């Protein structure tokens, strides 16, 4: 039995190795594509949402007090303050609406003196109001608003003497009160993207291999020739699925590497946020081994599933037509683990595809348990075995094989 399985497996491996186009499409191309797509997405985000590092924000100010003007003029703010009169405000607002300038700030006359004399406990009039006009559709206007509002808010809190919000202290001399580490931020991004992309690219890698191997041989008549031998149909089905799974796994690993290298390019400014965080800050060696085993079991499941559909098909074209709509269901299951919570029950780790998404998400969030990981891997292997048995049964049907 073992010799027949190994012989068929070797035949599949040799056939794919000799088909360089198929080898490239199934093993190498997915990793290149995911790197290219994610990097291109990051570049588009940079162009659409980013602001040129050399851009000087043009801020028109009416009655700008010296106290705030001094803070806005600090090095690194990149703000050019343009003095304006009340009579100019309507024109400036039109320029902002037309995205021709960045910001308009209107202070009450004698702002510093009015604020110093204002007591919120005894006041009978509204507090002095500062108007900040911007256009959120213009990236530089939105960024300028954030900078100016930050300075004004800090100045306001410093005058009230009743409370302050995130002013520098001994515990946070740099004014940074965000306790999320670079690894935490990377984990959040990976949790949203990695399970879906990883599972989807394993499936697409299998999808490029299986129809040609099963339906293609059936269409050419070579599958029928192989099955007229006295060898066990179960052995042949297992050997074919193991051979295809070998390349599917290589494609999955290529996709994983491509995704890891593209992470820093996906979001503008990612280098500043992530700092020195790396993939090893998220996963331990044991975690990577679990992901590797999940990938193996999932590859076996996908290859077995597609083999059933491909064996049923009369040609490669028909097999592709049947399997293409399946991608939508695969995507839904792959996204599930990263979008839902509270599904840590063992029973959910028995659902193919969804269980792998749950397991990888749990590993990223450091919430994984060994029992759930084992159930996920075992469930994938169990369903792969059932589907392999179905393929063997289909191989035994002359109507299916020779149709």
C-alpha cells in the first residue's frame, strides 16, 4: 500500500516540477502577488491619505494671540501663519472649501486678556469661542486642523488650572500616554489580515493545482489508464492528494513570507508606529510550528475538497467553473476568526476553514489553547480523510471516471 501511494505521490511531484509554468503559478506567484498587492495598496494609501513631508501648512489666523502663535511657530510644526482680518474670513472659507488653502482660525479680539478674566464659576456669558475651519476632504487641511487643535486644547487646559489632559509628566516626559507596544500594534494589524490572506492564498494555490491534475488527466484519458491497474483506488487517491498538497503547502509558505515582508508597506507611516517590532515579537517558535501544522492540514483539506469537485468535472474548464464560486465561501470562513469573538468553544474548532481562522487569530492575540489547536488540526485531517475516501469511491465509478 505504501509503495503505491508513494509512487503516485512521486508521479505528481515530478509532473508539477517538470511543468515550470504551473510550478511558478502555484508556488512562487502567490507570494509575489501578495507582496505586490499589499505594497501597492500601501503606496495608494500614501498618495490618497498621506501628506508630503515638505508640505508647509497654510493657516490663516484672525486675532492670533502671541501665546498660541509662539507655540505654533515652533520648529517641526511646519505651519505658516497668515494674519487675516474678519472681513477676509468669508473669502478664506471659500478657498478652504475649494481646497486652495488649509485652515482658518478665528480668535476673539484680545483673546489672552478675555480668557484671563473669564471665570467659569461666576460667568454669566458664554466662554470665549475659537473657530477652526477646515476641509476634511483635503489631507493637508485635516492634518493642519489636528496640529492646531492639539496646541489650542493644550493651551486651554493649561489655563483652567482645574484639570489637564495628557500633559508631560515624570511618568511620561514625552507626553506619550499610549501604552500599546509596537508588537501590540502589529498584532492588531495581523489579526485583521493574516488569517484571511493566509487561508485564501492556500486555497488559491490549491485551486491552480488540482483541476489540472485530476480533471486534466481525466480529460486527456490518462486518469482512466492509471485506474485500470490492480492498485487500490484508496492508495491512488491518497498519493495524488499528498503530492498536490506538497506544492500547495509550498505556495502557502510563499504567501506567508510575502505577507510578512509587505506588512511595513501596507500602512503609511508604519515604520514610525511599529518601530523595531518584528514577526518574532508576535509569534514564538512554537506558534510558528502550530501555524505550519495548520497550513499542512488545511492544504490537505483543500486539495481533497477540490479533488472531489475536479473528479466530478469532465474537463479543466468545468472544474474551474465549479470551484470559482467556492472562493466566496472560503473568504467568508477565513474572515470569520478575525471579525468575531467569543467562539473559543471546542465545537467551533471542528468547522473547517473557520477553525483555522479562529486558531491563527488566537495565536496572534496570545489566547490560543493547545486543545483547540489540536482539535483544529485533527478536524482538518479528519475531513480531508473523509473527502479522500470520497475521491477513492469516485475513482471506482466508471461512469464518473470515463464520462
